[in-house]
């Protein structure tokens, strides 16, 4: 029984107030307004759902996919409140003799289905019987199709493998039209009857818009209409960078989606109105529209609702003319008014009343610094000679600025100025001298003095303060972050080169946490405790220049991707908006605020920037452009490794994937899935393991491509049914590569280059030895590498390398038997090798036993000790076979040896590579690329080992990479199968 499915969303549909999503073989029904999951039911048996077709004359919905179809009905629920409705499946799925591409209701009881060999089958949905078959003489393989019900026939639009669309009647053989022009197979066909528009998409990356050459005189649902018109290609458009999978047509727009994760909005003339990237760079498999909204289902397992106004009402742009010849700097104040700095004046512009006030600045230097406090009420202006003015914006009654400070500072040449909070003004002068000023009525006093350590460019780019502890956090131009305490001359802590050569762009201190951003595309998180400061984690964003947060919860961040201004939602991993403004090197500012419109409070983001001495303002109404997640997305590519952990009544999954991310995700009691934390690797994450420190506190070791090994300290807590993840990055180690030398203590001239981008760590395991961890890594270059990790030093070092194998090592596993630590390695040549690693630091690393089980590579291994000196090893490999061997281990004169006592094998239960094995009590569970989960029961006595097949079930996860054990009881064993997505399955125990 499937408990949770997270895989490709291959079908979506609007129906009345509902959104239907086909995920695997399940139908998920959501409320459109609240995005709440209302119902989840099994649609098909072992087949993915590819289409929903509502009936126009009732409350039925045809569901099809693979070779099956069934019908949903919307009925009143007696158990629910009056007026509530639920969906129910009217009959078990009917299996056809061919793959299905499209369907249409002929009447209330009869449906027509289009098969992959261009045959129209008519079925009675009441009796589930086949009425007739209408084959076409052109039985080319179809990649897509569309059926249209006519008054007395069915029109077929067949998208063939030969790059053309053949339009014909189901009851006649001859083709009415051939739509030629694509240079690849046809992936989708859409039709809008009122606009007489056909849209086709193809793997040649193009979208073609077709229509009649002259306005038709007959209704679209008549045979005469299709016999009398001539269909021409009106527009051929290109906007996608990969194959275009689907399209849909609304009253005003044509929408196409593709493998490049892009949604392209076109008008009927073929003009690209808007292009947005969604679904975390995963393929978009399905799309539908109800005229006001768009829903998409993607390869990241997510379902997203988009407002269609994003294409036509994206933003309002205008230029404010306040009669300033050369504005230099510009900022928003607390009342969303403007402060503009020119050569000699500070101008305050009231945006509501459209009037300005000029304040004369008596500064010696023409170069001036402008800084705004966190509350946006205090404006500081200083020149390099030390002249300082501070203004405050009055927020009651009429808006105006009051000059509260006018003084000359004797601190040397001022290189940078920033506010730390709302009270402290931080100035950095030559030789790295930092002066912190605090207000004292209408004057300022020196609050503290600090000195930056030596660096190439010795001035500040950002600052923050923790007032309760008098801690100041400064970021310098070389990318370092320094922490000072008032009254202490020495630094508390320095984090070197955190944000690259441009330095941090913003630093926030909140709830004993430091959050910094930089122009290296990252957000860094630090913990700020009473006596220690730790670098906890970092988050990589989809754009380089990360500037600042726009909200107090640190969820919405803005920055620049080359010349485009970007606002990004960290919580949902999605871009909220983007606009081409020329880049962030000009003076600019952005603000988020709420405004009352039509009795509702609407959320806005306003951007202001200088370009060609013009003040440009761009306003975004978020309800018109921001998408909502109905189902949160996760990994966009295959999951290679996964471990589960129970926290309270929630399950936490730690997973690493081909999309180079390591994610910690939670599933609550209502089966709502959410990514709690995400970490980036340089390349794919191949393997991970965990080491418990205490309850809900453990180390996560992950490794993979680019020979990278990462270790993180993870703490999980549950508060108010919410999972909180606290993480600290302990190790980011590269066995090989140029980064290794750059991060070392030596200068680059003394480093030798050891760069092998093809070498990967395929699998890791570990053992505890006193106060240290011994980590074993099986690598693709056939080496077994042994690492030593001490938690107090937080460093990893290689202590042993052994090259016994001649091919790639696929699996490593450590066991304990006879009070000895034994390492098992498995290779692509089906070798199972045993190593005694009890005294690994003292002895040479050499195996003491090796045998062959499978005929080719071993992808999975599971073990259990069956006696004090005997271990059972189960392996599954590329030869589709499961092998079980019992090995007896003996130790004489401190020399370990082994021999095989018994063996059992079977290749009858899977049709492709076996990728997952689990031993639970006397049960063996296997899974494979063929998407089968097989349950065995094994028995071992002194004479032989026997394994008996019990049952088999299916998973909807394709490209299965492995399986993790979750739980078991007297009735079932619960496992999580992962690959292209993940599925939690309760495998029932069937008595022999």
C-alpha cells in the first residue's frame, strides 16, 4: 500500500473549484483557493496518469494513462456537511490493448480513445465494454494526439513521429489536412475552437500556431467546417532552450512549457510576452488553464498555480521628474518617499503630494556617502573629509526631514559609512580604523573604536550590531566577516573570505543568528552564542549578486542577475519577479509594503533606480505576478541516496540527488511535504550516511562527484508541529581538484595540481573508534580510501589508500563480528571483498577474503549476523539476480580468514538491475529499475540457506536508485523507494 508518493506530476486539470493532479497512479484533489489537499485516491493500477477529460454533460471525469482508463464522478458526501462533494472512482481501471494518447466524451456514457497506433476506440463507460475500433490506414506511431467531438463523428489530430500532424475523421480513412513544418516528433496538440487556433509543440524546440487562411463559415464541430477550410502555419516561434512538452490556449494567450523549466506566454501573433523559470530547473510535464490562472506540474514533484496576469500586467513603470540635473544617489524612506543626493543638496521628495524640499549641504568634498538606518527614518550624509549630517524623517502628519546633526569629524579620510541598526553609525577611515558613533540628542559621541586586520582593500561593505551584548559584526571589502565586542581590543572571531572579493552586501543579526549576503550568489548563516560564533550553513541562490532582504522574516531577498533585478523567495525556492534595469552598479533601492485596494490589503514591491540621470520607478503588485505552490517541489532530478529519521510525529528524509543538492525534508501527519534545509555540492550527491550523537542530533556525511566529502552537524527539533533544522557545516573536503590547493595553507606557487574531475566517491560507511570517526570511501578509480575525522578539530585527513580492485567500487559496508570491524566492498566485476579494519591506523589495508556472486556490477548489499562467527550477505546487481551467501569468519593468531558455507541465488523475480536490498528479521525485500518491490522469507540452518518468494508489489517511482527501511510491525514492512522521486510503501507480510 502506498502511503506517500513524490514523483513527476504528469497531469493537471482545473475542474470547477478543484485542481486535479496526477502523481504516479494517484489522483490528488486540491481546493483552488486554499491549495488544501481535499482528497487522494488511487486512479490506475501501476500506470502513471497522463490525462483528465471532464464530461460536458455531467459530473464525470475520464482518467487515462498507459493502457488504462477509468472514470471519476463528483458526488455529494453524506458524511460531510451539506453542500460538500467528494470524488469517487466509478469502476476499476479498464485495460486497453494499446497505449492511450487522448480521449473525448462522445456522449454522457461513451468515450472515444486515441491509441499510439492511430486507432480510435469507442467504449461504453457504464458497461466497460468496447463498442468499436476505427483504425486509420496511416498507422504511424503517435507521440501525441487530440480528439474533438463533432456532431456526428470524431475528429482526430494525430501527432506522428515523422514531424507532422495528420487531421482526419475517425470514420473515414482519408486525411483532411497534413500540418507539416516541424523538424522533430510532435509532443502536444492544443485547439481553441472559438479562435480556430491549433498549437503544436515539438522536440525541435519550436511552437507553431496554425489557423484557417480565411474565416470559416461553418461551426467548428461540424464535418463541413474541417472539409472546407485550409489550415496554414501562421507563426513559428522559438522561446525554449529544450524540448517543448505541452501547451494550452486561453482567450488571450498561448502558453507553452518545456524541459528547460520555462513557461512562455505568447499572444496570438506569436509575440513572446513573458518567460518565467519555475520548478527548480526541472522539466514541466503538464499544464492547464481556467482563463484566470495557470497550473503546472513538474519534474521536481511540485504543482504550482500561476496568475495569468503575469503576462499582461506584470508591472507599472514610470519616470519621476523632480528637476534634478545630476542625481547621484537615491533611497526610499520609511514613508516610501524619496531621498535624492546630488552634487550639493539632499532632496526630499514627497511621493504622495508630489512636492520636493531641498536641504543645502555645506560639504568640502564633492564625493559623498549616503546611508539609511534599518528603520529607514535616519539618513546620514558624509563626505570624505569628515563633514557629517544626519536627518530624521518625521512620520506623523506632514512628511519632512529634520537635520538633527551637523558636525565635523576628525577621523581622517572616510572610506565607507553604514548604519548598524537604528542608533549606531559606523565609519571606516584609512588604515582600517573603525569609528562607531551613537546619537546624543542633537550631537554624536564616539561609542567605540576598532581596527580592521590587514587586508588588500581595508574598508567595510556592511555592518550590524547585537546591542544586548555590544557585539559588532563587520564585513570588509576582501570578503571577510569580523566580530568585535565593545571594550575589547582584540577580535572575537574572523571568518575569512566568506563572500568573495566584493565583500558582504548586507549583514543582519537576529535571535542569536548572523545572516550575511554577498555578490557570490550565497547567503551565509552563523550562530552567535554567549562565548562562541560558528558558521552553520550557506545557501546558494540562482543569481550572483545577492543584495538584501525585503522582509523581517528573511524569506524574500533581492539582487541582480547581470542586468536584471531579481526578487527571490527562499522558502519556496522560486523567483518572484525580475525586471531588466541595467544592473546593480547604479544607485538603486527596493521596498516591500502593503496598500489597501478595493477593501483588501495588497502586497507591493517597488524598485527605484537611476539610469541616464532619470529616476525610474517600477511597481509590482504581487497578487498579479507571484505563483503559489500547491505541492512544494524538491529534487528536480534522480535521488541517489536517502535516509529517514523520526522526529515526534513527523518523518524527516535526508536525501541527495543528481541535481547536486542535499536536502532535509519533513512529512507531517497530514502527509504534507516540505524542504526544511538544502545544501549544495559541486556535483551530484552519490551517497550519504548518518552517525547519531544523541536523540535527534547526528552527523550527516555526504559524498559524490568531484571527489567531494562533506560533513554536517544536524539538530532536529519539533515545535508546534513544525520541524526546525539547525545545521553546522563541519567539513567540505576535496580529495582532488584545484579547489583543494586554493583552500590550503600554502601559497599557490607551492601547490601541485592534482585535478581529476571524473573521479567520484561512490559509497561511504564509517565506524567509531574512541573519540574519532573512521570513514571508508569506495571510489570510482578503484581505490578504497580511509579518512580520519575528529569532531573537536573539525578536519578530515586521508590516512590510508588501497588499490586492490581493478574496477569501480560501487558499495561499501562495515559490520562488526567476533568483536572485529569488517569492511565489505563490492565492485562492477561482482567482487565481494572483506577487509579487517579493526586496527586501521596501525596496519596495512589489505583484504583477507574475496569472492564473486553476481555476473556483473553489484548495486546493493545487505547483511545480518546469523551466528557469532557467521554473516549472511545478500547482493543484487546488474544481472537482475539476487545472491545470498553465508560466510564463516575465523581468527587464528590474530589473522582473520573466511570461507563461504552456503549460497542461494535467483534471477526470476526482477527484469532489470536490482538497486535496493533490505534484511528485516527473516524477511528480504528487493527493488529494481523495473519498479517492482519483492518480498522474500529466508531461513538458515547448519545444512543450507533457503529463500522463498512471498509477494510482489509495484512502485510508481521510475529509475529506482535504492530503498531505505522505515518501520515494521506484525502486518507490514514500511520502506521508502527512491529514484525519480520517492514513494513510501507498506509491504504486507503474507504468511507462507
